[in-house]
């Protein structure tokens, strides 16, 4: 059975490879992903509380201002956030 020399480790290229992948990662994409995840939670909360969707659970106020702001928030965010999730997932 042969004994490897102290400096001849096979794991060294793997460590270099991991470091090169980590340094090539775009951190702003992670920030966009976190922001979009928070936006999805707020989006679904707004659907429930502003009654802008046809969900099985409805709660919240029944005034015009809440409904109008909720409809605006849902309509604006619905236009881009799922497409942006698809774009940054590749």
C-alpha cells in the first residue's frame, strides 16, 4: 500500500473550485431573490386582507380605500414578480 506524500492531496483542486464558484456568484441576484420572496408573502397577505382575490379565506375591512390600495398593490406586483423569479432562476 502506497502512502501519499504530505503535499499531494487530491482535495486541493476541489477547494480551489469551490472558492472560484463562490467568487463568481452575483450577490445582487440573491438580494433580488430575498426581496421577491418578501414581496410574494406581502402579495398573498394583501389578497386575504383587501379581498382582491377569490380565495377560500377572506378577512379584513370592507372599505373602499383598503380595497383600492390592495387591488393596486396586487395588480402592479402581479405583472412582474413571477416573471422575474423565472428570469433569475437560471
